[in-house]
C-alpha cells in the first residue's frame, strides 16, 4: 500500500514514502498564521516538588506562589524532583519505538475508530482533509483502577499477547502519572486558596488518556506542524518530550520554545481545569513543530474527571472571585464535542459553551 493509496477513501500516512515526494502534499500545509516562528525559550517556572512532597510548608507556599503566577499568566509550568524513576521514562520511550516501528498494516489494524480516542492514528487522515498534523499517535485509556491492569489488557487484546511487557510499562507509567497529577492538584488548590483536597477528591475517581506521539522528520518542516495550535480540552496535561525539542507555548504574546529537560515534566492547564478554577487559571495555548533531520517523540498524559461528573468550581472560589464564568458541563460532553463535532483548536472551549445548550441540558 503506498502513501496515497486510498484505504476506504483515506490518505495513509507513510512518512518515509511522503519524504520521497518532491513536494509536501497540500493536506499537510498549514496557514501562515499558525506557522509563525518562535522567538525564544520559555523556561520558567521550574517548580521543585521536593519540599511539598516532604511536607515542608514554607517550600509548599513558595511552590504554590510560582504555580499561581504561571497559571494566571499562561497556564504552563515544569516540575522537577517529581519522584518518577528515570528508568520508567526511558522504558516508555523504548516502547514508543516498538509501537511506531510496527508495519503500517499492523498499526492500521489497531487504528482509532470514529468517535473514539483509543488506538493508532496516522496524521488524523481519517478525520480531517486539511491541516493534517505531521505525526502518528497511539492513545489508550487509564482509569486508575489498581485492582485491574486495564492498560495491560488493552495492549494484549489489541496488539497481541507478546505486547504484554509493553502494556506493563505503560500501566506503571500511567500509575505514576496519576500519582503525580494528584500531587499537582493539591498544590493547585493551595495556590487558589481553596480547600486543599477539593481537586484531589474531584479527580480521585477520574479516568485519563495516555497518548504516545511520534513526529517523523519532514523535508518541508516549515510548511507543516506536528500538532497545531490548541488548548487541551482536558484538565491537566503531564508531558515528557525527548531530547529533540519541538513543543512551543504561546506566552508573552509570542511563541516560545520549551527546551527539553529529561529531569522535568511539562505540565499545562487544560480547558476543563480552567473551568474548575472559574476561569482564573489560563488554559495553555501550545503547539508542536517538526524538523528536517530528527524524529521526535513525546509522552502525554491527559487527566480527566469521571465522565459524568458535573464540572463546576469550588464554592469558596466563586464566593471570592465573583459570579460563575461557565455553565455546568461534563467531561463526557466536552470529549464528545471534540471527537464528533469540532476539531480541537485555540477556541474549543468557547465553541463548546455555545454548542452546549443546543445539544443537551444538565
Ligand atoms: C481530548 C483530547 C482531544 C485531543 C487529545 C486529547 C487532548 C488534546 C486534543 C488534541 C491533541 C488538540 C489538538 C488537535 C487534536 C485533534 C490532535 O492534534 O491530536 C486533539 C486530540 C484529538 O482530538 O485526538
Ligand atoms: O508533542 C508535544 O510536544 C505536544 C503534544 C500536544 O500538545 C498534545 O498531544 O496535546
Ligand atoms: Fe496539547
């Protein structure tokens, strides 16, 4: 099957074949406004979790203040001394290669189904016909249920028994991501001066989406994007990028590159947490660029609340900050919106709020 051979009318993303073509197919060309170059690096703030994890109240207050300034401004920060073993991160990257080096027909046999998030996607070519992202993704769900290794089951069921070891690496990785997310939610509550356990309890029974991103090199890297400008509709994103670099955040009114740090996790506020902060904290606008020489990979953990739980900010925040900014909604509705009605971009949440009344009432 060649690159442009149709699979039921869908372009098949075979980057090595695409690279041999003289020009970038028009489906991958992005508008100039999305391609504007970055101007410098955004490093701050680097939040050291060590003091907070040890229960040091002075260090906790300091970390919470750094968090507050960042989340009021652009919704992006990085955490170090997070307690996650570097060998687990290394193993997760090794397994990314295992997945994306599979033969194309094997990857397509576990492709994402319409309306769903889980499975393989090549440039989202089955979903969109323009502004295709130059990437492959593999996504699966994690529900935090320790009694049942759902991630292991997913890999065994869809990729085969011999993928059990891969499943265990991501099972362990997701368990660590969930643990880190609950630490961050507690710190976010402290920074917002609300009940310290409000968000931690809100997400205790949540589910999450784990996504492996693979960005092949692209000869025309200046005309396309790995992931277009967007705010994550989810609550909190905990991302690790490899040493290649490509993640950019829109802050201080310009695109700023995030230099890879193997010892840090990048964390950004998503639309759902913006609503949980009654609009006080910003949902972070970001994108991923590609390059001509090197393949780039990222591990992305999207934290979500239980699907049918009503998303509303804590009462003491509304009392302090004034009237509710957004209506009640559920993550299930917002996920449905992004998977079946709207391509997530820089304006997802505003479009969702307008769509909500016409779709259903709580
Ligand atoms: C709920 C989700 C939809 C996306 C994956 C998660 C959170 C981020 C979203 C996404 C990455 C935003 C940019 C567009 C998108 C289509 C993509 O490039 O993958 C989005 C994801 C998706 O709809 O699959
Ligand atoms: O790969 C990256 O650096 C960013 C990916 C991203 O923003 C996403 O998958 O939502
Ligand atoms: Fe994102």
